[in-house]
């Protein structure tokens, strides 16, 4: 069963704050908020990134060379400088879609200028969006698990309970999502500020004792390591990438905090803290190779270990929260862009539209995270699965970035390619290095991303076929109105609003109403809802009113792909255009369709059944468009697809 209100997508994550917050909130508040939300993921990378990279280089606790330590350190530091600072902070943050960032926002921006290449841009967007869900499942698992593992350093008695404790903490995190994160989010910034300060201060002592570790700032150490270690150096790059896995959040949360707060936080606080901490871990391992077992926690004195584990768990939960809410925002964008069926979206704040909760996504994420933890059981095992999803998303972002710089910024294609090609080359190297870990766990995000890609592609293709088939069967609206005005049926008081995705054809609900009831309301409105390729639509452009005849009019409501459509609220704006809208004297007519596979469809039989199954999971149009259920009349019809 599905409603006929299929909004045709234009030919076309993230956080928990209102997209226009940066226009009203103070710079310091936004700076603090960005530290808490944007940098939660990359800020917890020191828990495992350096350890995994050195081990991938062939090192093991007690048998690691100074060359390997300095080489890996240099790779980590220059990855932070090139991938995060240059590519994201200085270049891609400028490629915004009306102030919004992220894979799907970039896709919508690129698509507007794509012309005949729009289909390829959409495919790239689907790939990037699908891979993000892989990241959204793995990040909470690896972050919290690596933090809890620090307990085993305090006392070995905790070891049997690491997995169980991690599962309990994450299930609790998913359980509180429905209450909204506004109150919790106010603590994110201060906690992460403490986190960055502490991890930098703890690293000072080892660096002072082994100042030679600062030599890792010389990029020649990174180049030398790669050249002299062959395939091992290439494998090491896959682990080095763990240090920059939160870089996509910089771009995805652009609309929530603004460019300047995100850039300032990175350059003045986050990057220096991360760099100092990685240097400290390297210095500690140079002094005692056995500390490679867990160099992050072993930098702290015994009395500080337990408080540090608690702080690490809090930071890991914050990193998890950021990626979970990112999945909600990405899902809402995907729904608006016609890549997913309608899901129930609950708003958890009256003042911040970005604070949403999607029960179905929350349930699926929680199941996926728990399964990963139970299957892999350690952060080292999970680290192999981590990275592929993020590198894939980065490659997609870089490819669409070239297109935007060329077509939207109007650079020459050669200049656009010259700017992005070095970063794309590095991203591809990281992706290739991570693909070596496919059989060690890397198949997980690829499989998950593949499933999501298939679902998105099927929904988009099926929706288009259904729209085109329905259009052929429908009667031209202009002809019907002319007939009804010439020979009007019995009139009843009030206003009837017929929702349709094709304003040129008579809505199915109107035809069935005339066929069965043989009456017509005094006022009739043909309502179409359009999703713009921009994040938000100005209120002055929300409503378009067109009078067809004395009793018929067309109303078009436009929403951005970051907005939740509220039909009654938008129709209230139409009063300024002359329509006296009264919700209590208005009836909304929707057609509810039962889909069945056609004998000859534009899709394979299995894809027909998959599309029909997806349509049955779609949230009711009444709830999705926030129409009072007491004012809705649904007319059933059967359609083959």
C-alpha cells in the first residue's frame, strides 16, 4: 500500500543543530558546539589509530623500530594536514549548497549544473550516501569498544566484560535518542574541550624526554617509509587512514555551524591537540616498545587511568552521537530527494528543526552496531572493517567537488582538475590500501553500502516508472475542469484539497470521488508538493497559487530537501495570496494505492517485488506531510508497476 503523493525527485550528514543557527548564535557558542559535534569522531581516533598503523607496519609490542615509529607518525601527521586541513577545511567548506554541506547536499548542487550528466551525479550521490551508513554503524562500535578496552589496563578483571559493557552503553545511547539530544548536546562542547586539552597535556612529558620524535613533522620520513617498505607500507596506509576518518563531518556539518567556527576550531584547537598527542604516543613507544599494546592510555600515570577511561568513554559516546544524528539527517535528505520511501520523522525540539529522530533508522543502526561488536569483539578486529566506507565517501566527494568547481564556480576544467586531482589521487590510494582489508572485515561496510545502494536505486527507479505509468493513465486536468464547469455536479460546502505529484493531470482521488460520490465541493484545490534542489526554501517562495476557474485552483508548495514538509502550516501562508484557508472546513483527499507487479515492467521481476515491499514500509502520507488525520479522506486504488 502506498499513497499516490509521490514527489518526483529533482535530478538529483548532519548533526543535531538548526541549519541557520550560525546566523543568530554567537561565534563562541558555535565554536564550542562544533568542537563537540563535528570533531567527536576524528577526536577519538588517537585511541586506536597510531597503534593499528604501527602494528600494520610490521611492529608488535616489544619489537618495533624507531624508523617505523617516525615513518608512521609522519604519515599520520601529513594525512591530517593534506586530507583534513587542505582538502576539507580550506577548499571543500567553500563548496556549500545554500550554506549546507555533505554528500547529498553536494550532489544536489552539482546536479543543478549537470545537464545531461545529472544521472551520473545522482549515482555518485547514492554511492556516497550508502557508504555513510556503513560509517554510521562502525563508528559507534569501534569508538566505544576502544575506550572500554582501556579498563583492562586499570585491571585485567574487566577483560571478560568489555564486550558486554560496550553493548550496554551503546544500547542505552540508542534508547535515549527518542528524547532528543538538545540537553546532552550542551555538554558535548565542554567535554570535548577537556578531552583535547587532556590528550595534549599528557603527551608533553614523553615528547620532552624524546624530542627527536618531532622529526616526524618532516614529510621525507613519510615518503621514505613508503618507498622502503613496499607492500607493507601500502598496507600501513590503510591503518593510517584511521586518523582522518572523521573528516567528512567537517563538510557534513557546515550548515549547522558555519564555515568560520569549524575552520577556527580545527586550526586553533583540534589539529594542534591531535598532532601533539600522536607525537606523544610515538615518543612513548620509542622509549619503551612494549607500550605499543595501548600507547594512548599508557601515557597517563596509574592514578589518572580510571578517570581517563571514563573521559574516553564520554568522548566516544559523543562521537557515536554525532554519527547517529548524522544518519538521521542524511535519511531525511534522501527521502526528500526521492532516494528512499517516507519514514516516520519525529521532531524533538520546537526551536531547532535539525533535531530529529527516525525510529526505524535508530532500530536498524542499533541492531547493526550490536552485531558488529558481538562478531568482532575487539577494536583491533573492527579497525580492519573501518576505513573503507569513509574512503569511498571521500572519493565520491572529491569527484563531485571537481564538477562543482568546474560548472558552479565556473573554473576551467583543467584548473578544477588541477586543484582536486592531488587530493583525489591520495583518496584513491587510501581506498586501495583499505580494500586490502576486505577479507579481514572490510566486507562489512561494503556489503551494507551495497544493500543501501540497491534499495536507493530500486526506490528511485520504481518511483519514476510508477510516475510515468500513472501519468499515461490520467485525464488532463484542464479538460476535466472545463467539463465540470460546463455541467457541474451537485455542490457541497467547504474546500477539497486533492494531493497529486502531477499538477497537469486530474488526481486519482478526484476522479474516484466524482465516480462514487457524484458531488463536488464549492472550492477545489489541486495541491502539488515540490522538493527544491536547495536545503531550504524562503517563505516568500513557499506557496504558488494559480486560479484555474471559479471553483478550481492550483497550489504548489515548495520545500527544501533539508526541511520537513508541513502542509497546513504552508497553506496558512496562502492567505496572503487571497485564499481563505480554514483547516476545519477543508478536506484532504489522498489516493492510497495497492501495488502489484505488472506482466511487462521496466524492471526485473525481483526488483518489482523489492519496490513493492519498500512501498509498504513507507510512512503514511498524512503523517509525513503533517496533515490532521481527522481532515483526511483516503481513496483506494490498485496499480501495477
